[in-house]
């Protein structure tokens, strides 16, 4: 037998030295143009801070920074009699040496689907001159919008981003958006150029109501930046609509501004006055008098762009809305004490944010680009990278907020001001309150990018939502966490899945102290399954009793969906109990797992897939339907290395059956009885397929639908079992539906927009690379695939490059953030490197390892 040996040497990692350049080369994963840019809107903002989106033509839309989801909202200011309203915009003015003066909006052409309103175009700012060619290049959180026009002496690239670094939650939680307007002079003479931005001070409103009366804008100077501070003098620290904003630039020369526009409102006089002023010499004149409406803060930077050269005009938008009435969009959920946003404990106001972010723009950009570069240059199929990367936006949308203590809490999805097809008058700012456990179970983006955020979520579930005496876990939490009564019902899949996630977060963090702190709650939550719940009355590892679940109904009788959650929870609890030296409990969990696993394989597998055994006729069951996520517990178990829960061959057969029967090539021939997330000739996996004469009279509510989170978890499981073609087909079908023309690539919805479950998309990357990590044991594992791959454990991230060398493998491990301690590194099915006495891999270094075949 050959033994694995290790050769270790370290190479200073120098390939990022070009980040010192003034203009970093930004990577791009997807390009959208023409009709395929119509729906594109990429959110900009931090974890728990809200966002504003950069649209496919370069406009700022979906202003969701005021503590609530408000998809579709653009704040406006009044330009004069006749109700002509102006939305936030950036514009450019150029003049050549021979006097050719041009002013135009820094946006591409309007789409053709919103031009026939009662008064002409319904698009805001539609009357402004603009660029006629636009291309949107995306690699979240980096957006590059290239604008050009044959009649313009310049081309402009808008480079918009917000900082994002895996493992660095603070940097990734800044309430701000960075907009760089890179102007390229197409002529052979210098161009006098001004770029200006106009943002209404809408403080006091949020897209749903309120009043901006009392708002005030003030021009300020700092040593490293200048800008306009926006506030509302009617200070109400208990009102979620109250706060501050700022529009700043790192430039200190060539600055002009208006803290408001001209007060002449007769027939658009205010707009005409601004345009004439800006177009005249590219310098704005401050205005006096009383402006009626949301005072627009307008900031301009003037500079010369050299012949055939470029110049960057940089702007930073920051905000700080300190408090929210959590879940306030749902009046039937009761009254709540105001919750202070965590970011408001870090920053005093929006100007304080600007002080933090503006002097560090180059470093923040460098670190963000470094992450995205490493991610998209990974040798995995593009569709897996796209699905994982673009859905990261959900974590930083209004789907998530962080309370004063830093605990992340989440809706299922956010709302839009347009309402829904089901209930057009039922628009809501958020859908599905309370960090719903059975929804959030599916997502794996948070733990593998921001482990401390995920661990905080587990603490909420066990320390605050679990009754230590009974073991019952509320499947939705009320806030404030420390004082609210947690009286929501339990959900079997939610509670059991949280046990698997707790095991995962412990492994990724290596936080033995946190495990010890939460272990009494963990044990109580596991025992609830057979002690108090009625789920498994005889404690044999099989759920026979009534149990609530993510289909929003109660299942009755054994079924594979709940069985795999249960089996995964038993395995996770066993491992945690062993670490806590609770041998008796570990032994009990193991015995129940083995019995339950055998029983399910023998009694629920029908030769093609697993079925539910319904003891008596009952509405809203699965029965003998082919459920898309019947093996969901195995999916999650694979992401944290818990091993197989059921027979591997039977599960592979089941996945093939799901792909054969639940797959739809064309939805024109499919009846969806509730919501429609796939239409026309689109492809996808429906929630359930019923063989002929096997459908329940009243099946579970969502049986005929398509939902991306369920598709991703199933597609990733296919990849884990070696069904690569099938798994990639599922991922491809989803992303083809979110193509920029039909739907926004950064907004996969279900019960609301930017749905939490869609963040299951990161699992495709885990399945393809086989990445597993344990800080408890100091181990890291990958599939035995030649190539270069991105990895992240939630605390550090980097890349690994694997090359075949006959009966050995050359491995180059790079750590790009933080320090990584390892005892061993394995290539699955090949060999393992044992690192003597362990090693700490330093940030910014590449280490070479040699692995021999076992």
C-alpha cells in the first residue's frame, strides 16, 4: 500500500499586485444588452442595510434603503406645474474646444414596454437626452454599464459596486453604494467635462407612505471628500422612515452643488432652470428660496479629460435609517417595539458612513474585485457560478436585517409596491416574517460566505426560539428577541433542519464553546421529535405522526421528505453528542438513525422513488406523487459531510425518476393551479408529478408549481450523485428563465422577491467541487478534479489548483482572506495529505502540496 506523503513549500502570492493600478480591471460573468437588459436591476448595499439597484440602462431604481422592501419604487421630486416628476439621475456635460456643448443623462435607451401612458411615456426621466447604446456586464457585486453614442464625444463606463469580502462581515455590511463614471474621450482634444448626480431627499417616506416635510440638505467638506448631507429636521428616532443620507465624492476640486433646485414651479421651471445652469458652463449655482417637495441634493464634479484618454468621476451614496418596526408590513402580526438596526450602532449617521468608506475606496474595490476574480475564474460550469453569485444579492437585500445585537433576521421574501396577480391590492413590504426555519433551511450561501452571520442565526433558533423545557422550536421568531414571547408553532422540517445546520456551523467555525453553550437546547430540540411532538411516538426513527412543513400543510404518515430531515438531524445530533461526551444520547440517536434508515428504504421505496404512506384519506398530502425534494435532508447532509442517510443506489434511482417525470420541456402544456414561475416554452422541475390515477384528490397546495430553491437543492443533489448532465440541466433551466428580458437575474422569487430559499443555489458549487471543511478537525476535502477552484468556509476563502501528475496530484492552495489552519487535505477517492503538527496558511500566500494516491 502506498502512503500519502506531503511536500510543503510556500510561494508569496503576488498576482494581485496590479490592484495598485488606478483602474482595476473588473471581471464580468454575464453580459446583457438590448431587450435582455430590460429587467436587469442589481442591488447595491450591505448585509442588513437595504439596497438601491443599478438598472440595466444605468438608472437607479428599487430604492429599498428605508427598512422595508419597496421593489418598483423610485423617489421623485417635483419639477413644476403639470405634475412632471423627476427621479434620481446622473448626467454628463461636455464641451469641446470648438464649442460643441452636450448634456445628456448617463443612461442607455428606454425599453419599449412602458411608453404608452396617459401622458406619454410612463418612464421617469424619459424626456432627457441619453446614450443610445448600452451594455450591462455583471459579476455580482460588480456591475459595468458601457454607454456609447455616435453623436457623443465620449463613451462612459459606469462601474457600480458595494464592498463584499467572504469572511469579512463588517466590510460586507456597509450601508452604501459606490458609483464610478469612467469617461473616455473619443476625440483628439481635451474635453471639459462635468458629471453630476441628483438625489431627492425623501427622508420621511419609504415608497409606502410618509411625508418628507422638514427635510434639509447641507453641503459639507472634509479633508478627503466633499458632498451633501441629507436629513429631516423633524427628528423622530422611533420612526423607521427617519434617518440620514449623503451623496459625496472623493474629489475636492472642481466641485459645485445645489442643496435644492430653483423654486419656480411654473410649467417645469425648476427643471429648465437646472438644465440651463448645468448646460451653460458645467458648474451649478446654489439656489435660495423655499423649494416645494423632496429637495434634490445635486453634486457635480468638473475636470478635463485628456485627448483619447480617460477620467474617473466617483460618487458614493450612503444612508442610515436607525430603527425599524420589525415585520411592520404585516399588521396582523401585532405591535412591536422599534428595533435598532445593527449598522446604526456602528455608524452615527450617513456622513459617518461616508467618512469610513470614502478614504478606503481603493482598498474596498481591490478586495471585492479579488474575491470576484477568484470566484468566476473557477473551473466550474458557468451556470453554477452564475446561480451562486447572483443570488448572493438576496442576503444583502431587504430580505435580511440585523438587530442591535447583530443577529441576522429574515423575511422569506420582500414585497413590491405593485402588489400581486393573486391580490393586486395586497402589496406588502415583506412576505413570510420571522426567519421561517423551513424556508431558510435550504439556503447554503450564508454559512459558506459569512459564517458568523450563520452562527448568529443558529443562536436565534436555539437560544431564543426553542423552549428548553419542551424542546419545541418556534418556526418563526418574534422580536425583540430578548423580550418577545415566542409562541409560533413548530415545523418538523424546520426544527430538524436546524439541527443539521447547527452541526454545519459548528464544523465550519470550530467554535466548541458555542456548541457547549447551545447543547442543552440542541438536545431538547432533538428529543422533542419523540417526546412531545407526536412526530415519532415510539422513538423508532420514523415520523408517523402529524407534522407541519414547508408546504404550509400538515403531513400525516411516513414520507421521504420528512424522513431525510429526521435522519439528518439524528446523525448531526449524534456527532454533536459525541463531542460533548454525551455517549448515551449519541448511542440513542445512532440506533434510531439506523432503524429509521432501514425502515424507509424497505417500506417507502417503490423501485423507482420514495412515496408517502397516508394512513387514512386526508387532504393536502403527497401520497404516491413523485416529490421534487423528497431527498432534501440528504442534500443538506451532503453540504456538511454527514454521509449517506439512505441507500445510495436507491437515491440515485430516485433522482433519475424525478428528472424523467417532474421535468417539463414546455409549460404551454402544463396546468399550474396556483402561482406561475415558469411559462410558455420555459423548462423546469415541477414540485410533484403524479403517475396516472395516483394523484390525491386534493394534493398539497404547491404540487403543480416550479420554485427555484427546490430545483437548486434537487439539482445539486444530482451533481453530488454523479448525475452531472441532469443537475446542470436543472440549473440551466432556472437561469434561462431569469435572463434579463423576462425576469431580473438578481431576483428569484417565490413568496415575495429575492427569496431566501433561492440561496440554495450556492450548493451547485459545493457539489461540483466536493468542498468540505471542518475547523473542528482541521480537515479540507475536494473532489478529485483537475482544475482551479474557488473555496470559502465562511471565515476564510481562497482557491485550490489541482493538477494530475500520474500517481500523484500537485495541489496549490491559496488563502486570500484570513489565516487557515489545517491538519489534512483530501482529494476524494484519491488520497490525503497529513500535515505534520498542522499548519497555518497565511493570507496572501500560495502553498504547494503533493498528494500521492492511496
